[in-house]
């Protein structure tokens, strides 16, 4: 089975109503699927936290480097929860599907840097799962070399004027929504430029943006699990198709597999694999 087929297979399992309270059955189904997928590659770690009197779970898979090293890990993360009334294909089954395929790739072909893969819960409640996790990392003084939040990766349009932007930056980027974006804090300027370049080399159009002040001047740049890491002073970036700035199905019942461009999604996954491999071997 090729990469595109495997990504589609993950989507078919994840795309369903999965709000943690209003669609708890779907939410539990996806949790079980994630556990099965993580456990086939090694030890699954569960990070539990409390919110509104309920226990919630982030799922973690640590992958050692291919050699002895004290290099801090790269975190690759995607949220698996959804909002009520939508199956959440782009938001964020695409991110989870790519996360699972990155695990597969780097278990088989490890990097000289350790990797930590995380599936976060309660992103849709204001990045609760990632906020608690990032705060705990900071309290423990744990180092992270770089964090990626995989946030909506599968919607693409070749139509002119299909892409819009927040004020201040609309004149600096293309108006066709056929690219993947790397959005980082100022500390990731070099890395954001690098990964966008590697994505282009792999054949998928890409743009990058580094924002000051943890994105507070452009609040749209904070809307995923990277922002709690920004707030704790870590280098982090969001990888995204730009969400509602392009995809009209955002948080709608119409956010289905049929609206996705699976070739684009596959290209994004391939570009991340290629970029991570080059990046890790340069460190």
C-alpha cells in the first residue's frame, strides 16, 4: 500500500464526529485507533490531565535517535478532537493521518535526533491539552529543539483569489490557495524558511511566516497547539493549509474526505519527511 492509500485509510478511521462530550463515542473510537497505531511501533505513553471535572488524554510516542545523543527531541504533534456537528476531515484528521505516517517512516528509518510524536486532546477548547503539556515541560525544564503542530493539511485550491489573509500581510503572499504554510515565532525564522524550501524541493508549493510577540499581533497565527509552546518560550511552528483563510468547510458538516486533495496531502507528508531528514542530518 502506498503513502496516499495509507493516508486515506487513516482518514477513513478518524473522520467522524469526535467531540469529547457531544460525540463521546466517536471520540473514544479515535482514541482507540490512535492507541492501536502507536502501540504497533513501540511503547505508548499517556499524558492525562483534568478539565471541567473530566480526565482527558494526550498520547505520546517517543522515538530514539539512531545513535547515542543528548540532543533535545523534535516534537511533532496533531490534535485529534473535533467540534460538534462535523466529521472534521481537514480539521484535523489530516494532521493526525500525517502524524501516523511520520511515525511509520522514522521507526523504519530513524534520524540522528530523537523524535516525540503527540496526539493532543481539547485543542478545540483553546489548546487545553497542549497548554497543560507545555507548561509541565517548562516546569521540568525539559528542552525541545523544535515543535511542529500539524494543523489542517489537506485542502488545496488552484483557483485565483481562493486564498485570503489577515490584515497586514495580504500583499506579501499569493492569492491562490495551493501551498502549505510554515508559521513560526521569531526564533524559528531560519527553520521556517528552511522547511518551506525543502517542501518546495519535494514538489509542493510552500510559504513561511515568522511572527513577533508570540503571534499576538496576528491572532490567527495562534490557533493551534504550537501557541502554548510559544508562550513557554519554545521554538515552535504550525504547518497548515491556512484553515478558514482558504477552506470554506472549516467547522462545517461539509468538512468531509471528499473535499480534500489527497495528492496535495501526500505531497505535504513527503515534503515533511524529506525536510526532517535533511534538517536532522545538519544538526
